[in-house]
């Protein structure tokens, strides 16, 4: 997961060619949250030190 950006970007571009205007939704672990807790936030709030999210954001 730490270097998922290049593969994620490639998959996202391929998907967007097929479905123009589509957006990427990323589901990931959050070790600071309680088991079973779910939260939703926009991509403009940073990666909170999560290396996999940082890799996706850079790609």
C-alpha cells in the first residue's frame, strides 16, 4: 500500500477513459479509529501521514 500511487493512477486513468468524469474513491485503514468506525472525508484534507494515501496524492 505504501507505493500504490503509480498503479492507482494508471487504473484511474483507464477507468476515466471508459467513464469520463468518474472520480476515485479510496478505502483504507485508520489505526487511530475504533474497530468498525467509519468516516467519510474529501480529498482536500491531507493524508494524515498515511504513506499509501500520500503516494496516491502525488501520482
